[in-house]
C-alpha cells in the first residue's frame, strides 16, 4: 500500500513548501485546492492522512472535516488541521480533527506530525489509519499541540523567496 497524503490548501507557495519538506519521506503526495476536490479525492482514492487548511474557497476546512466525520467510511480518517487562524486548535477539536498544526510551522514540526501519524498507521497494520472518535488532545504525540491555557505556541516561520 502506498502511503498517500492528501494536502488541501489553496496557497500555491505553501503547497510547494509541503512538497519540499515532505519529499524525503517515503510518501506519495496529492495536492488539491478546495474542499470539494478534497472530498472527491478522498472518495476516489482514500489517503492515509489528510493535511487540511481551514481557510479554503467555497467550502472551508472545518466543513470538510465535519463531512468526513459524518460518513462511516471516513469517520476515522486522520485529519491534521494546518491553519494560521488563531482559533485553529479549538476549531480542530470541535470538528473532530486528529491534530492541529499552526502556521507558520517549522519543517521539523511538520515532519514529526506526519511521521507520528504514519507510524500509528503502520503499528495498527491497517490499510488506513484508524484513530479514536475523540482526538487525543491531552497527548503530546506531535510537537505542536493545540494551545493550552491561552499561551503562545512556539513555531518558526518558513518562507520562500522569489
């Protein structure tokens, strides 16, 4: 089985950055730029993991995640919300996302989050990663847990020059 990750983000520079950072992992990457295309891709070729921006045209990432959680075939599909919104951790928790990574993020933080999800999938020896219906928000499996107690999240900015 291919380790396929679906990246859902409409920022072309950021999707290039995802490719650059994740290319050293043994994964196949698919990038779509809208919520509708994400749902279609997931139906056609279910990924092992979804990296999902909240701010998308027409259908936002929160609605995409809600729809995934409402369907029996995708209710356990791991979804990592990747967003610059200040309320991203609380939105991620409210819609049942597996984890949340705030933008801007560091390359090591992204790689560590993805590797943790892929290790989980491999350990379970399933064709797709199954996670509990409620996300393990109290566990620090990712270096970028949701904000706790209103404190700042330590991240490093990553930029692309033209």
